[in-house]
């Protein structure tokens, strides 16, 4: 590759500002790989239960009725309950301690899975795993939103939810205002703390609950993410493999063919997120995802005679996993003005939907109905269609907020330098402040 091509690639990935480029390169090879690796391992662990179920665990542990649904439900309930406390904790305790403690506990629980001999033991273990793994997803999005700009965030979020690369525990930097990332020089730490601007609200005081509960962000963003989570359920709950089993496909094929679905998920996630970064707007891609749910679900409802129709629908709907990155980036965009609103909304956004997805599969996708999930497909086309007007409402409120100045950060350089330092001291007790270990 020529030097000219290398320069072009560097410009695409990290921009043309030398200070931004130097900072982003270090961030992309430290915090991005770390959280991507952790999320990859969580996804691998969760998918292993589905593979094990259709590969012999059902018979070995004597699963009966909807036991597999209960396994997932137990995990999701505890996972949901622990998310808001987890993200709030990141604003008052060192993120390094929070993430490492949770990840170590989760890893130990995962390792002892092989010792389980009964269904109830696996279900109970899943509950504990859900509690300790709750911080992984929403916590990473919260940290990313404090380090990356709007034009950078969607792409990095897409990398995070798509796949993981090698990382170390040693890369967790805290927040930019703490100025304690060891792999950055002093000038880069200062640039990271000021380049995104200053949230207008950053303290935990008596106005927090009023600010949060009266904001449209706190209600609309979790609602739209909840609808997405319900619409995507046909890609979960072993729906695809169970349909394949009914068509005579082998166990090996049932395990292998659905993996292509995750390939389309990666492509869709990266495509929509990168595009939204380039156009600096999220609503157009969000509408496309809503229409994808409608089209894909309609095909499954029609129940085409040819297997190719089902394969096409399942793979197409895989691209609709994109909101896991796209909408958390959108949430970061519209909560940039309020530090606590972002922290609480980040947790609530992934907890509110779990209040529904914990029981939704029991009604619309029970394994006892396999392979007939028509009721679930109809539910998915309805929830997918409901996304469309909500996307437009959020886009309107975002535009209105930017026009009247109620959204966005304060970019006054003098205020940034003064307030970022005081914010770190006021918000974080005993955290790694400048010059303090």
C-alpha cells in the first residue's frame, strides 16, 4: 500500500485534524478493543446456550415444556434490574473498578457452568450472570459517548456490537474529565477533555430527577428501543434453528446456517452506523430499519413454500440488529447537554425493553409452538411498523432542540477548561484525578 493510500485510510478513519487523529488512534487501540472483546465474550456465552440446547443439553438436563424460555427470562429480568444502578455507579466510582469486578465475577460464574446437572441450577446460574453482565453493554456505550464525537461515535459503537478484538484490562480510562488515561500524553488528555464540549448539567443535585423525568429523551428513546427489541425476537429464541429442524435439516446445519445471520447483522450495523456518522443524522437509517422489519416479517407471515424465502427473510432481518449501535449513538447525541440524563437514560434504555422481552417470548415464541411462530411474526410486523412514527417524532424533537439551543454541549474553551476540572472533582469521589493515583 502506498503512502498516499495510507494517508487516505488514516483520513477516513481518524480525520484530518492532527490532534484528533493522534487521540483517536490511541482510543481505537485501547478502549475500543477492550469493550469489544468483553461484549464478544458475552455474546459468545449467550449464544452457546442456544447451540447447546439443540445439540443435546435439552435431553442431558431433561428440559421440559418452556424451560428454555424460563432460562432466558430469568437472565433478562436480573440483567434489566441491574442496568440503571450500574451506569449510575460509573458516574461516582472508578469505571476501572466497576468493570473489572463485574467481569471477573461473570467469568467465574461462566466457568462453573460445566458443573451444573439440573435445569434449575442452570436457570439460577443465569440469574447471577445477568446481574454481573448488566454493565457490559450499557456501560460501554456510556464510556464511548464521553470520548467520541457525534461524527465518530456511530462507527465505534458499530465495531463494539459487531465483534471484539484483543484488549487488556489495563485500558479502561475512566472519563475524559478525569485526565488519567496513562497511554495519552498531557496534551492529548487535555484535548480529550475539551474537544467534545462541556455538558451544561453534570452534578447530582436535587434537580436531577426533575430534569430526567420531564425530558422526552428518558421516555421516547427507551420506548423505541423496546419496540425494536420486541420486533427482533424472531431472530432469537432459536426460532430459525427450530424452523430448520422441522424442514429436516441436520443438527450441524441447524448450528451453522444461522451463523450467516450474524454476518448480515455485522454488515447492517456497520453500514448504518458509518452512514449516520457521515451524514451526521440518525433518523434516515432508523426509518430504513423500521421498513426492514415490516418487509422481513411480512415474508415470514406469508410462509413461502420455498425454503429460500425463509432464509432470505431471516438474513434480511439480521441487518435490523443495527439499532444496538445506531440508537445508542443517537441517545448520546440528544443527551450530550446533561451528564446525569445520559447516564440514567443509558441504563433505562436497555432496562425498559427487558420489562417486556422477559415475558414476550413466552407468549409469542414459546418453544412448544415450534416451528409455527405465526403469532410472533405478526407481533414483529406490528412493533416494527410502530417504530416509523416514533423515529420521525424523535427526529423532530432533536431538530427543534438544536435550533432553540436546548440540546448540545457548551463549547466555550475557557468554561471547558474550568468546569471540566471542577466537574471531575464534584462528580467523582476518590477517582483518579490529575496527579492522583
